[in-house]
C-alpha cells in the first residue's frame, strides 16, 4: 500500500548498520549493510531497518510479537510449550497483509547476540530481512560492544522475542538512543549501563515493571551469564553465531582472535582448545555396556527407624531411593532427609526441636521483607528487582498443575513468599530466574511453607553455583559433559563439532535446573530424588545428559541436521523422554566407564574416581547447622539465641 508524504515522516537515519544473517545455505551474504531509521507512519513512531539494495521499495513488513489469543501464521510451527525466554526457538509473526509467501526456500532463523534474525523468514531477496517495529512494541534494548570494538544493539519486543541484532560498523548508537527518547522513556539499569527498558512517556508502567532483575548484569562479556540475567536478549535459539563467542569464553584468545571460522571444521581440534583438560581424540575401549534394571519405589519407612526414631541404615535408604525412587506417600518425610533439613541420626524428638527452631527462623526472615514499606522499597532497587522478577515468574510456573492453577491460588502465594524469604536468607544471590522451577515441586510435595523453604535451601546448596553471575560452574559442567561424551561416543562428538555444536550449549537448560522442563512433573519428582542421593557419583546428572544424547544418536547423525535443527530437535524432546529409560541408560554408562581399565584421567576426575575433592555444594552443610540444634537439644539448652546462630 502506497503511503502519502503526509503520512510518512523521517526522524532519524543512519547508514552502515549491518545484520549478520548466517544465511550461507541460501547463498546470501552473511553480512547485510543497511539503514536504521526512526520514522512516523500515520503518526505512529517506529524503528525500521532495510538493506541498502532495498532502497526505493515498499515499506518493510511490520513485525509484532505473538500474543495469546491472536490469529495468524507463525514462521515456525515449533511450540516448546513454555514461556518465550526459556524456549529454544521463539516465534514472531508477520502482519498477514505484508507477509511474503515462502516458496519453500526460506530458512527459519533464531535470535541471539551477534548473529541471527529473530523469527524472520528469508527468501532469495535480501529485502525480506527488512523489519519495522512500532515503538509501542519495544520492550528492552541492550547496547553492547562486539569483540572487534564495534557496537551492536539487541532489541526485544514486548512478547519477549529478540529482533535481529543491529551492528553499527560506523557508530551511531548514541544518536539513535537520543532519537528514540523523543517517543519513549529508556530506563537505564542502575547496575548495567548497557540495558534499557522502554516505556511510553505516559508511564505509570515504571512502577509496575516486573522485569527489573533483568537489569542485574555484571557488565562483563561472559555470554553464559547473560543467559541467566537476561534470557529474552539471549534466547537459547541464538546459538547459530553465539557458539563462537561462548567457546571464546571457554578458552583464552589466540592471535587470530579465537574465531573458529578461520579453521577448517574438518581438521582435528587443537590440543589447546580446552585448557586444563586432556584431549580425548581417540576412542577408548570401554567394553560392553551392562544391562541395568530399576527397582520398585521405597514404600516402607517405619522398619528403618529405631525405637527413638533414628534412621538405622541411611546408606540403605539412599540405595533404595536411587534404585527405584520413593512412593508418593513417603516423599514428604524422606525429602527432608535427602535435602539436609533433618540429619539422618536425629531422633523423633530432636526433629521436633529442629522444626520448631527452623520455623521461628523462617518467620523472622519473612517479617524482614514483609515489613518493608513501599517508600523504603522505592529506594532499594535490588529488593524491588527481586520482587518484580519473582512476581513475574510465579505467575507462570507450573500453572498446569492444580496446586498452582487458577487465579488467586494459595499455592502461588506460598511460592512467592518462600522465594522472597530466600532473598533474605541469601541476599548475595537473591532470586535468579529458574529458582521458581526448583521450588515448585518441593512445595507441591511438602505442602508446607516452612518445610519447603528449608528443603529449597538444601537443594540450592547443591546447585547455587549454577545461578551465580560468574557462571564458572556452568562452563565447568559443560566441559565435563563434553569430556564424558567424547569418551563414550567420539563419532557423535565429531558430528556435533562438524555442526558447530561441540560446546553442547543446547544442554545448558538441562544442567541449570536439573532437567525440570524436559520431563513431566511426576517424572521430575523421581529424577530429583534419585539425584539427591548423590549416588553413584556427584556428577550423575551429567551421565543423565549423556544418556539422553546417546538415545538421540541415530536421529542426529542419521539426518541432515545443521546447528539450528539440532537445537530445535533437542528442544522438541521436552515431555517425550522416558525417565526410567534415561536413568537406566545413565547407570549403565557409569558402570561401563568405571569398569574400563584405561579410563582417561580427566574422565576419572569427572566421575569422582580419582582424588575427589570434598564436596562443598552438599546438603550436608545444612545438616551441620541442624546438628548444632541437636547439640543444643541434647544439652537441654533453651538459649533463645540458638536459632539466630543458625543463620
């Protein structure tokens, strides 16, 4: 449709703004130069980009975020079943009148830093990379610096979908921000000067934002940290180009800039690719993989207790739980032992004392945040950010479960209150997205606010490093997973390397929240209680990941997969995995590896077979706290300071 001059007004224009498309398979340039503009169309301000060779053509198609209840065709039919920031591939749909019918040559691209387009379809003409976003649909903007010194912007729509990153090869980001501020308020993070949230000038929304915690970034270049702190801007789908930067974070830069692109992917990896790890370049003769049978769930409890209520044989309990899990009626009691809330050697009377002491301590911490006035909170951006993100995440956590479904559900209130109180318990870590996923099953099983809180603290002792800003633990686990997989299946690793997937970044979500979104709610209860036994090794969750990957070996190697389709396939495994088969496979892998006489040293270290360090992230650290309560109880102490000392 032609627009009159009166309907169109150019506010800002900058040449030399590039899109990096990764469109090699469609014989297109991977770097497209173009113009970025702020325009008014019929009085509606919009941000537009169009390639240089598209000048003079009709206006670009208007993109808008998919909202619930809207009709229209999606660029990809893939539905991960979860909210956009956790989805591997996000969808953005085009205005139907402006959409161009694809003849079949189109490629679906996914969004991320430095490299791909978000939910756009590409046809042979580079003009189809053009986009126009009404500023009312702009949700956030991140201004960052590329490794070569150029600035780029990552824009996210209100539906949570990133647009193609805009690379400013000739500068101009400051001028663009000034032009945008004519129409919207860009609220800069007090903790990360690179990130801005967009609000209309008539903005009561400033006080209603549920997204302040996404501003909390350390300002560094650690890509993995951005997955946690700003999942919208770094959606998992964006690994087509991001992989190179993630790998750069895992190894020191070399004289060529550390880019994998300058190396023939068919060549073997260099020995310094993973510093600190021995390179496993040839298959080890592992021997046959044994058959493993799972056992029945533990459905007896009283017979394992002595007359005073002590557990007579904790190791036997752990072994039975590892073999078959726990019968649902016993989970509420046994989880408190597995997660360190109760010591295994405590009597029934001592557990009553522990519960009383821990209840007092919990409510003292809860009062701390409940008593903060609105005026105080306005001057506490950190607490305000925690609350905002918790409120947002609680509203969408496991809503399919009846315990959390519906509006004004008391289960949602408990979920919110426990997470807020955890911020008081561990204010340095506070709340990070994903923690609500860890709490929901615990709260469902315990049906108790206090007990679920202390079980969560025990769980977080195991996984808290996953949520820390440095993300060293996550990088270490991905490296360890790569070591295990290469020892088990060098051919699969070689295939993943050939598709630029050898970093196993698509397993990030698995390890972050212990497969919470890969299995059904009931299956995750079984999987977690097995992992909490810490049998047969501390890194059994990595063997579970290996079991899943090996189960997909034929599909991955036997198909014409590239990086994007590998990501898509892995994400589509959600809710399709059999937890019993996965656990059987993981245990069989462990037995196969441990029976190998020539197992590489680094594999032994991952499995804890060689000089294992004392585990610092164990629930036993919390058990030490409750042991102190036992000592006080046995001594007949009624010192009111006891519970305070447990902090």
